[in-house]
C-alpha cells in the first residue's frame, strides 16, 4: 500500500507542477481574465487520460503501477477534471446515461455552490 501511495504521490506532484507551469505559460501568451490556462489544462488532461486509459484497457500496455502513476497520479495532479470526464464516459459506456447527467449537473452546480459558500464563511 505504501508503494502505491508513493507512486500516486510522484505522479501527482509532477502533474501539479505541470499544471502550474502551463497556466503561467498560457497567461504569459494570452494575458486575459478568461482562464485560458485552466481550460487548456482541463482539455489536455482529458486527452491524456483518454490515451492512458486506452493504453491500459485496450492495448494492455500499462501495468497497474503505471496506471496509478499516470492516471491517478499525473492526471489527478494535473487536473481532476480529467478524472471527472473519464468517470462520466465510463458511466455512459455502461448505459448509465441518467447517472452521467446527474453526476455532471451535480458536480457543476454543487461545486459552484460550495465554492460560493466557502467564500461566505469567513
């Protein structure tokens, strides 16, 4: 278990650093109030988690440790939006369209509401 935690930690650390650098780089290219950096990171993270998932599931090219490093660790540190997208895709592929729609709506609405509530607490 400790080994797996360290694998996730390593991937997550690198993913978080990559997100930080990409957001800074994006803002230096396009200094605008619209969060282009976060949008870019979210879309790229979704693309990467799709590739890693396909390599693991369809191509059987990733060991369980590499899945932890790349999918859970790196993509999770890079952007949790990619995990959200993959979970929704898996729900839809399994025929749980209502669950996917509910998860999406609840995540967006409750996430914004929770953020707003967090700003009101102090």
